[in-house]
């Protein structure tokens, strides 16, 4: 019988699948060849295949396994506790005759008996030491076998063959020269200095065209030494440079396992622990080390390393003791979210100040207002301030109980109630959460609301200046609830009766009355 012929396209497709992290069997089946042929191609290309090494267990390991199994009765749980291979533990149990099919079925019957007696599924599973997913299957009458599941109504569901033929052996990991690397680490972009997977793919394409290293480097915007080093160090196949394999090899090489600096006993750890107990901050410790040990490079540590030692490496009582010595006293680190992923504090979309009509800037047309909150002692009390840009006329909103979005909305609507529609065109505010009801405010007043950019108070400079004047009447650190609506109106009247240089020494009241007078 003549030997079967394989095409070069099949071989290249097979190597490409292996390069992406697929298993030999899955890649071979995908291109229509036998796994044996795939292994031959791997050998010819000089690629290694992952091999697992079986752990040697001592009699003491076995004895400890059976001792714990007698207590919990759960092979998987004991295997996890001891860090043993689950299949090995099941083999030991089967050999000892304590985990046969009859044994498992007896446990199932006992579980069902407890359920009939009114015991909850979780409680019954805990009593018998079975996994929650297994208890759920027993509760629903589902029988599980190696290739699928049998339901009480007779349906048989087989596991999808696509999962067997998938290009990646494990969706969460990728193989690298016999070792696994988490995909999260493979895909992580550390710094622009490192070649990315996309750059490595482009490098492969350019190499296929026959260009020189220098031309490739110029086209990729990289140094020629970077490209030559990449090809030299990360070409692991006799078939040439494979970008996916090269990328995973590079990622694997990043690992430089070593013990954390403060995890090791020694003078540095003792010094840091002593100063933390004296309530020194990590920054104080870091700089004092440089002064106390100027010629000892081993006595150096960064602030982040100290925080890592407290929040990551320390456990139990030590963690509570060390964290309690910090100024904030937190036992857990406060998370910092990426600004790009933060959820907007407003349900209704904000309209940025950049979309505000251009004629507002010139102050020639009245009816455009700026607003903010003046906050009292302990941020517990507040007053809403509104100022009209053309006349500098001030209106104050009373917030007697709280400064929630609903309360601020109602206060502003009430404050502007007496103004004619011609003087209620727009309102400019900062991005404070108190204005999250801006849509309801707009519906009630027929005023468009525009929001300043973050940390840009100068974009409502008239209001900021007015708030400074109001602090003469409403000092910082005082309880603003002491001022009722009448008192706030009197303060606004007094401020509006002051002559202003920006108004040619007219008062805001005079300018506003001129707008309100007929003719």
C-alpha cells in the first residue's frame, strides 16, 4: 500500500496552529493528518512538545491523604488541600476500595434521603462532603458520565466535539516549549519598549519578503539591534521565525522568580518592621534607610515594596498589626480604578461647555447663569449660588436639610422662579454629583445646562469670584443651616447692591432692574 502524501500547505498550517498554542492532536486533526505525523513534523522543525513530570509521593503523603479522606470523605477536596493530583488521589481511593461506584451511589442515596427530610442542598452537601455542582446534579436527577450527561426525561447531551478539536488545548493557557503561560500574561502590554505580538507578526511578514534587518527595522520604527536580537533569541524552530511562539518565549523569559525583598529574614526586614511599629510611614522608612546605611546597598527598599509586604505578603495577625501602624490603618489596600473605566455619575448624558453657544462668552446677551455649591463645616450643610454673567446678579438657593441631587434641583428651580423666561437661557455648572438631576431641572426651567471640564473652575470664573465674596457672609467651617431662606435673601440683596468695577461702578441690582423695566 503506497504511503499517504501530505502537502506542504498541510505542514505549514499544522505548524501555524502549534504556534498559536494548540495541542499536537488538535492541530493534526484540524489539518487532516494523524497525530503521529504531527509529532514527526514537530521533531523535524525542532519544536519541543509539552511533557508532564509525575510527582513522586511518599508513604507519608499517602497516609495523610487517607487520614483526611476519613474525616471529609471528599477526594477532590482533600486533593486540593494537599496539592496532590486529583486523578492520583482517586486511583488510591479505588485501590483501597473506598471509592467504588457502589460507594458513590450510596452517598447519592444518602444525599437524596437528607433532601427528602427537608435539609437544604447546601447543608446536605456539607454534611456528606460533596461538591456543590455534584449536589445540584443529584438534586435534578442528572447522571454524569465521561462523554456527557443523562437527564431524567431521557435526554442525552454529549459534550461538543468542537471542544475536543479546538486549536487551543486549554482556553486559559498557552504552551511554550513544554511549559504553560497564562493568556493574561501573554496578552499583557507592559511597555512600548517591548515588541508586541502584532509587531512580531509584521516582522515575520517582512522577513518573508527577503528584506534586510536594517530595512525591516526602519519600516517598523525600531533599532536594527532590536530586530536582530529578536530573531536570534526567539527563533526556536528549524523552520524559521514563528511570531506566536517567539512572543510566548519572550513572555516566559520575563519571569525572574525570586523571593520578595521583605519576605526574607534579615536586618532590612527587622528595620522596616521596627519602624512600622513606631508608626513611621513607608516614605520615612525609605529615606531614613539611605541616611542610616549610606554605604550598604542591601539596606534599600522602595515605598511600594513596603506596601506590598503589608498588603500582599503579610497574613493574619501580622497583617493586622502592620497595617494598623499605617496612618490610615486600613487592613486592605484602597483600590484605584482606571479613569477610563469609571462609571459616569450621571444617568442623563452631560452636555460639555464646548457645546455652549459662542455668544455666552461675550456677556452681551443676558440670561446665562453660572452655579455652584458653597459647602459648610464637615460638608454637612450647603448653599446653592447662582450668578448671571452679564449683570453679576446673585441668587442663593436654600438647602435646609440635605444637598442631594433632588434637593439641589428643587432649590435652583425655586430660586429662579421669579425670573422672566428671557433671563433663563443657560446654566453652567461643574461636574459635581449634586447636578445629576440636570435633565429634570432643564424641563422645569427650560434652561440648557452645560458642564465644565474636570478640575477647571476657571470655566465658570464669575461664579468662583462671587463665591469668594459670599464667604464674607458665609465663612468656611461654619454651619450654613443656621441661615434660613430670609437670611440668604438678605445676603444676596446686600451683595447685589455693591457697585462693581466690571460694571462701570453700577450695581448688579441696577443692571438687572434696567433689563426688567419695560421699554
